[in-house]
């Protein structure tokens, strides 16, 4: 079994035709067909069923292609890591939940790097994508939070993926809303007062469970709930619909503007903001500078 054969199987499945796949792969149809037959014989599984209607994946073929995609994804990650990277010390990728302070700290770290050539990236994304990115070495570190509610589930997920969590700082729970919101002048806000307004929650896709939510107190029976997938949309909903979200209280006016405010929620719930990394990796100098900037928000 070879990587090339796996690529052949995926291409045939996606195009639904041996002839179309052969044209795309720049090989003859007989050669492609023979390669697939050799693979099926080797693994003892019939990957495709052939009929007058064309070619389709068998049940065993669907299972095989799932494994093949994972292997090829890992191969491409490895290939890109070693063949397409800039010199050591000039590359730094970060994945994070939707935190403006992480973006600000990232920018400050870049200014202090003092190099004229680099390849940096910061991805604001879903919780399980943060974990996946660090696991697959797409990002060196990931920024996320743990609390008493999600720690058991997320810690097990991190351990399973050979990742470790290091706490940066602890913070209370705040209500983040527009400065024009009817509750914006209050010193503290209760859930009872929030019941009449829509709560904004970052959508977590296939992992849209309470444990992976970016907002604390995710199990509260919100009467009005709006799912969003980016920070800009959340800010717009705060302005247009008097929406709110629950956050760490660490806000960056330079990025979000002065039109928003964070007010303490009447709750004892705490968030432990931290970073995740692979157990078998060492932090780069750039990562250390970034982490140093992050700690200043505690």
C-alpha cells in the first residue's frame, strides 16, 4: 500500500469516475484501474463497486478512505512543515478562541521580535480547532480557557492528543455589551436582568457542546440565544439588538473601539486563561515573547 494508491482512491471517489480521475492524474485509465485492483488484493477489501451506472464506494471502501484521508493530511502537514517553512526562529503560528487580548499580545510580540523576515499567523477559531491545530503542528500554541465545568472533559481531550495546558491568569466573569445598552451603566449585572436580551455565543460546529463553549455558564437556560462565528458579527449584534456575551473582562479598546464595555456578572464563576502546546515540543523564542505579553493581562 502506498501514498500514491491512497491518492488514487480519493481522486476516484471524489470524481465518481475512473476515466475522469485518470485524466486529472495524468495516467492511463488501465494503469489506474490496475493499481486499484492491486491495492484491493493486498488489503483484502473491495473498495469500489462497478456497474453500468458507474463506480461507487463500498461500505469497506468508505471506511478505508476515511483512514486514507487522515494519513494524507498528516503527510501534508509533515511535508509543509519541513519543505515550505522559513528559517527556524522566523515562523510562528497561533490558534486562539475569540480573544481580542490575544490578537493585541500577538501584535506586541511581533514588534519586539526585531527581525526583518518572518512567517507569522494567528487564527481565531473554534475550541476544538484550537486543539486540533496544535495537535497537528499547524500552530505552535493555542489560547483557550478552562474552568470547573469544562476542565474534566477538555483535559481528557488534551491528554488524548498529547497536549498540555499552562495557566496564564485567572479572571472573573463579565458581561460584554454595547456602551449604549440599557444595562451599560450598572456596576453589576444579574442573569435575571439579562433575560430580556439575546446572548451571543460563538458557534462550535460539530463540537457544539456545553463543554466546548467559549462562554462560561453555557448550561444556563437562555431565553434568547444567537450563534455567531466571528467577533465582528458579535459586535454588530451588540449594537443592533442589544445583545451581550460573557467574557473574561479583558477588553482592548484599540481593537474593538470605545463603544463597548465589560461589567461584572453576579457570579463566582472563574475562567483560567492559558495556552496549550504539544507535550513533546519546546517553546520557540517568539512564543515565549508572546506568552510574556499575554501574562500582562492577568
